[in-house]
């Protein structure tokens, strides 16, 4: 064997070792790249899962806050209604007292003008009692309804009879038989009224639900009693 061939034989194992080392390095790099890709995918999946959980918890939180706000408003409304309408039954019973006082004054008719001395003082005391009673009812949210001259409203009035009168619009309240009352925004007792019939069609007319001045209703009743 010549010296040249001997050198070739010695160099060939070294080159083979180098190639094997390079191949091992490439295989290792490919493995690391695959592991990195797998790790990135797992990270993205975990991140997506966390984002979904966050959105779900946020939605539940917002729904809970909305429910709590609705409950708070409903509770406040129920408490306010309880305060306003707690005396409804008592107030309705007191209306009978107010009616009796009004009837007592109206029963005097024209005889009131000639009263003197103790009799006059008694009538004035009854009138004062009526005014004080109406003021007390008003302080508790009870107000009278004066529908005279207004369009008939079935929510506030109860028609007792019809009055043929072509001079006023059809469906207008022309006579009040019994005063109505409201408590807060609810009808405590509808007004008993007589409604016109035969006239032109009534035009809508705004009507307050309650008379802000009970004295006006009282003085009106006194005038009617005097006229009778």
C-alpha cells in the first residue's frame, strides 16, 4: 500500500464522522423546531381558553350587576308604593266621614243665612272641621277630583245618567253627584257624574287628577248648598 492510499484511508473516517455529526445536529435542530411549534400551539390554545373564560365571567358579572340594579329599583318602587298606599283602606273609610260632613252642611240649605248665636257657631265649626279633614287627607296624598266641565274619563269618573243638552259637547261632565278622590296616582273613589248627550263631539281637554286646593272644593260645595 502506498503512502497516498494510506492517507486516504485515515482521512475517510474523519469525514464520515463529520457528516454523521452534521446529520445529528440537523436532526436535533428539527426536533427543537417541532417542539417549539408544538409549544406555541399549546400556548395559543391556552390563551384562547383563558380569553373565553374571561369573556364568560365578564358576561356573568354584567348580568349579575344588571339584576342587582333592577332589584334595587324594584325594591325602591315597592317601598315608595307601600308608603304612599299604606293608608288606602283607612283613607277610603274616611271619605264616608267627609261625605257626611258635606251632607250635613248641604242639608241646611238657605237656612244658614239666618242663623245666629250658637247655631251659627255650630255651622262654622262644622265647616272648619270639613276643611281640616280635607287638609289632613291631602297631607297623606288623598286629593279630590273635580271633573265639572271636563270630558268624561272612565278611569276617573262613573257615569250615573245622561243629560240631554245640545249646548255643550257630547260626553262632557255637566253634573257631579259625588266627589271623586285619588291617592297618589291611583283612583281611591271615582266621581259619580252626569254626562251630556246630544251636543257636538267633545274635544280632548286636560284635566288634573286632583284639586290641589281642598278649600276650593269645600267652598264650591258651600256655594252649591247655599244656592239650593
